[in-house]
C-alpha cells in the first residue's frame, strides 16, 4: 500500500518516514547524499535505528547491467526533490496511480480516533489510580488513628504510673 504523507514545511514528514523505516526496515530515499546524512543523523537523535538512507543518485538501486537490485519497497522523503534530482529539471506536477491511497482527511480521522482511544485509556487509568489513592488514604487514616490510640494509651499509662508513684511516696 502506498502511503502519502503530505504536510507543510517542518510538520514532521521526515520524522514519519523515519518511523516507517524503523518499523519496516525499508530504506529511505533522499534527493542527495547530504539529505541522506541529515536524515540518518536525525533518526539517531530521535533514538531510532534505520538503514542508512539512499540518495537518488546512489548506485545501490541498480546492478551495472541496469537490472533492479531489489524488489524491496522504499520510502521516499521529499518525492519532488528526488524526482528533480533524477530528472535534472524542476517538477511541476506529480500524478500517481495507487488504489490504496489514504487521504489526508482519512489519516487525520484515524489519528483522531486513535488519540480518543488513548485518552479514554488514560481516563480509565486515572479512575483506577484514584480508587487506589482513596484506598491508601483510608489505610493511612486508619494507621494514624491506631497510632494515636497507642500514643494516648502510652500517655495514660505513664500518667497512671506517675500518680501511683506519688501515692506511694505520700503513703510513706
């Protein structure tokens, strides 16, 4: 299935490509070697392990006789820049054919549904934690009362001993 990740500049497209590469092990194809280096460095900063990205001019794509090197899918970061690098001219319009394209709205809807599930799970955890906190509070209060009873009993015993001791001295 072909996925299209299309946002404005600095909205996480490369990060999503890195996540996809980390999850699948597929190579990321960049327009040039500098972008490939930057993408690999960025993945390391994020803490993800990915195969070293390829550049559009990389010879690892084809064997010397022109045959494909692999049937393994790739992830293309900045497709318009990769095409410009391959063709050597600006790309005005891109069309493609894929029956499995996830539209931006569908992707947002899926993401929102996932976030709602996570939020509901957080609220459930919060309720469970609140019950545990209340139980611990009750135990703490019970222990404090038990401790206070013990302290009061000790104080009463000490007072009774002192009184008894005074009576002994007075009786002599």
